[in-house]
């Protein structure tokens, strides 16, 4: 099985993960994170889980929500800028010019039937069109520049002026095409892109879809590959769309629609990092093996902040048949239980985006806007992780203790006699 994954599956996934478009989407989506986290801070302050807090704030609470509407309401536009800039840089094009053309194209695509810009599409609802239009725009620009189809000026012209004329032809073509499709034909570009990607979105918003994602990420980690990074170009836009819609519903005091929003995988599956290795770290801290005890003490700090590379490569768990089993089983178990708890409204769903490095319990508390059952469940996840990893670790520890005893005997033969 592992040989098949290593020789056939992993190379394909690595190639997919290194694709220029997916890398640009992943890095471009990251441009939105500071704005979303900043907006979430205002939302946390406006909705602190303190009895009487919202009543005490009164109308000022509504004013605190204004930055939330602005930041979450612009993630589509910000993503378009970020993706076009990153893709242009990879293709060795002028990033600023591509960003400017992309913004104009994106805004033109968001016209309503009356010819006015629908600013509501600048947020999560326009995220997919932002991704596709950004990519298409940058490749159109490259097409014209590679073939030198642009207005040429003398070398004495200042670079800024020269670049503006270089961008004139591709900008005109992009705008004309989008204008013709949206205004003349009356074709809703945003709705179309949302429709064609809806099967993927619907699949990710189900328990089987999340289990398949978790399994794939775990298998990649078993091969020493950062599975989350490899697949984030595909998953990040979907999870980001879901968290924005959850935030909007939370602000409007409506039922939160999505479970698999940004934060669900990190905070409700990965206690201590991918594979939910916090339990393993705790087991190693109290190990009778010198090596694992030292590794556990060294790894506990990073694990608290959801960084588990010291564990993955220090144990090691990569290509380790014994430890690969809990590395796969643990996140699948936590994913299933977390999903069911949210589906039955026993714990809260993610409504705020907080930094992924926030420690367990706190991350669930803030991501769910102060839902106490979610915070308690986050602590229970660490216990479950420990229970699953412990028997596998003890088998591995036994071999390591024997090995250390043999090394001690070899170094000090007199002590062993």
C-alpha cells in the first residue's frame, strides 16, 4: 500500500500542489487573512460572552460591527488582488499592472442587470469568480506580452509610462470581453462560476467529504509531505467562503449554516497539529525512554501552537508502519465526533477566523465566539488523542528502551556484568 502511494499517488499530488495556479490561489487567499482576523477581533469585542454585554454596548455594538462588514465584505476583491499579484510574479509579469487590470475586470463582472456594481459580490459570494477571473486575466496579459502585442515606445520613456502602455492592449481586451459577456449578453459571470464549482463546495460541506480530505492529508503526512499545504489551494477558497457566510449569519442572529468552515479542520481535528499528535507528545513527556522523553519536552511548546513537525520527523512517523495507523485513525475519529457534535448543535460551529497557532481550548472558544461546550470538547480531543496514540507509542517505546539498554551496555560493559 505504502509503496503504491509513494510511487504513484504522492508524485501526482506533489505535482498538483506545486502547480503555479494553485500556489497563486493559496498565497493569494492568504492576503485576506489579516483583514478577516482584524474584522473578527471587532466581532469578538461586540459579542463577548458576558451576560448583559451587548445590552451595555447598545448602539455602539452596531458601530463595532461596521469593520466586520467591510473586511468580510471585501474578501473576494482582496483575493482577486492577491491571486493576480502572486500569479503574475510567478509568470515574471508586472504584478501591479496585472492587479489593476484584475480589479477592473472583477468589478465589471459584478454588475447587476441595471448596470450598477453589486458590492455584495465583493465578499464571499464573489470569491470563486475572483479566483477564476484573476487567473484568466493574468494569462491573457502574458499571452499579449509574450507575443509582443502591445504599444511600443522609445526606451527614453520613463518605465512607469512604458508599463502603462504595455498594459493598455491586454487591459482593453480583457475589459471588452467581460463587458460583452456581462452587459451585452446579460450573462451572470459570478453566478456561473459559483454554479460550476457547486459540486466541489457541496462535497466539502459533508462528513464523507471531510473524512476523505482528512484521510488524504494524513496519508500525505505518512509520506513526509505537508498534506495541508498541498491541498490548500483547493480547500482554502471553500473554507474561507464558508467562514464568511457563517460570520454573516452570526452577525444577523441567524442559524450558522456550515460546519466545514475555516477553523474546523485546524481547531476541531488537529489538536497539536496535523494528525492530532498532542496526545503523543504528552505520552512522550512521561516516557521511560531518554530519547522520547527529550523529544516530548522539546515538542510540547510547538505542539501547543499547532506545530508538529518535530513530532512527525522526530519520532519519526514518516514511513513508520506502527505510528502511521494512529496518525490516520486519530484525525478521522475526531473529525467524525466533532462533525456530529456540531450537526446536533451540541457544540458551536466556527463563526470567527482566529490565528491557526492559537492553543487548544482557546482556539475553539474564540472560533465559536465563546461557546463553552466547544472549548470543553477541545480539551476532550487531547484526551482522546492520548488514548489512541498511547498503546502504539508503548510498543515503540519498548523497542527504544531495549535499544538504549544495549547502547549503555556497549558503552559501559563493566556496569552490565
